[in-house]
């Protein structure tokens, strides 16, 4: 009979996932990227992906983690950040919470600069006269 291992749960959302848990997750997905389905080759950069993002209510636990190649993980995270920003903006609008509009005062406009008269051209080289 196989030994049952308790699911790992992070104490905080920033808790580092132990290497033993990373290995268990990698094996559970048979070394395949959760986002692309492509096998992760030795030496390729991969990260643990939260299937349900933390910012969208997901938990930092083993059952919510999956291996993902870095090239596919970054765009997914960016899309999740856009969704979160949009939902927050809508919630703030409905609650009457407005973003403070800071205005940075610009310096007063100075009068038009006075143009100085152009100087005559300078002689760049001296003429050397050779004695014949």
C-alpha cells in the first residue's frame, strides 16, 4: 500500500514551495506544461503556475499548482492582472470610490527668449606664408 502524503499548503501567499513538492507536482503532470501541454525538456525554464490565480481568489496550495513553461506563464499572468484591474475598477465605480486625481503643477511659462545677434563666422585656420 502506498503512503499517503498530506497536501502542502503555504502559510502565506509568498511561501516558497519546497523542492519535494515541486517534484511531486512535476511528476503528477508527467513533466508536461499545464498551459501548452508540451513536455518540459531538461534545462528548460519552468515555473509553478497557480491554476486559479491568487489575485482572483485562488489558494497557495499543492492542488492549485501546476508546472508551466516560463514563456507561456508570463502572458497568462499578464492577462490575469488585466482582469483583476478591470474588476477592481468596476467595483470602485459602483462603491463610489474614486481614484485621486493628482495634478502636478507645471512651471509658469517664461516669456519668449530674447534672441542674441548672430556672431560673425570665426576663422578656423591661420594662413601660413612660406618664404620663397
